[in-house]
C-alpha cells in the first residue's frame, strides 16, 4: 500500500525516471556520509583545496557533529534553505520563513552562515532583496541561470539603484549529476572535463565555481577527481579557497590572494545524510 503510494508520487513528480533515480540514491547512500566527508577532506588536503557545503538546515540539525566537523576541517557551511523545496512554488512569505528558519537553525548550532544556494538552484526574481535583507555575503546559485553561467567574475544586482552588497558567483554547468547521471562519465573523463574548464578560467583571471555534490563526488571511485582538479588548478596559479574568503578578499583588494591569478571555488550541496531522509523528502513534502 505504502509502496504503491511511493511510486505514484514519484512518477507524478519525475515521470518514468523516478524508480531509477531512487535506486541510484539508495546505492549511493550505502556509503555512510561520515565516510563520504572523510574521503573529501582527505582528497582536498592532498590537493590543497577548500570546499563549501550548502546544507539543508533541517538535515544539519539532525547531525550537528558532521556540520561542525566540516567547519573544524577548515571548510565552509552555507545555507541551502531549511527544507529542500523549490522556492518559486512557495509564497513570498513562506519563502522568507524557510530562509530565515535556516539561518536561525544554524545560529542555534553555533555555525556562522555567510553564503546561500537555493534548492535546485531555483530562485524567484525578488530573492536578491531577501538575501540583502538577511545580510548574506555571497550567493552561489542565482548564477546558474543561463544568462550568468558563463560570467567569469563575481557580479552584483542593482537594488534601489545601488549595487547589492550580496556578491553573486557564476555557477559552471558541469555538475556531478550532469556528468555522472546524465552523461555516464568515468572518473577520468570527469577530471578531464573539469580541468579543461579550469584551464579556460585561468586565462580569464576570474573565478570558476562548481557544484559537486558530496553524495557522488565523495564516493571512493570519484573522490580522486577532487584531488586531481585541485592539483591542476594550483599548478596554473589558482587560489582554491572558500567562497567567503574569496569574496571578502576580492572586495577588500580587487585581486586574488598572494600570487594567485584566478580563483577556484569547489562547492557541493548536502541534501540528505541517509537514504531515509531522501525518501521522506521525496514522499512527503515537509512543511
Ligand atoms: Zn540540493
């Protein structure tokens, strides 16, 4: 009975892809999230890179230990909303409530939040005003829109005839889900694809940001790609840091730190810790 409910709901939302995607996630979640994070921390240490994890706040509060570990390892945690919902489907009030609740949740956990990426990179046009109101420093999802994706530098929006204090970061099209789930790329091809984009970015002396979800990139077969791309970027003179560091430094100095000629920002959203979190989200829309 319950199972038929699952499938119907999933098919309504995703069509015939649903069972396949569910199986995929089930397999991925066989690797405990703690292991996924350890794999990523190790690869980044080898490659001398840092990482930002936009994390669903409702998930973060279930495992504050894991979120604190991210920060203690020198990486950044950002808000990915309180619930993993498409913001455009919410009313303006509910949108603000979800966003504010995410910030409040992190505040209670003692985690400082400077950045944001909306679930599914899905924004409404009025969201820059919302991010401004809550004094967010950087946004890492609005820049996925086709008109901003190809930008090579941070950008701002005009709000009331003034540039926003929130800094927007273009988000590259090569995400792990596109490379792995859609194109079926091997780890070698992923490294090659990302390295090519990084090489192009090095010539712009600007910034390049990827969304590489830990659930896929932290798996033993893929985590080496993170090390590879950091090593490659560093050999070209990159600064592989967190968005907060990069944005604050750029605002103060209008250049990258030290001798760095461009900036690589590795990010990856955390939507669930375990498969049951994922199921719960897909099956019951949490309010
Ligand atoms: Zn997400």
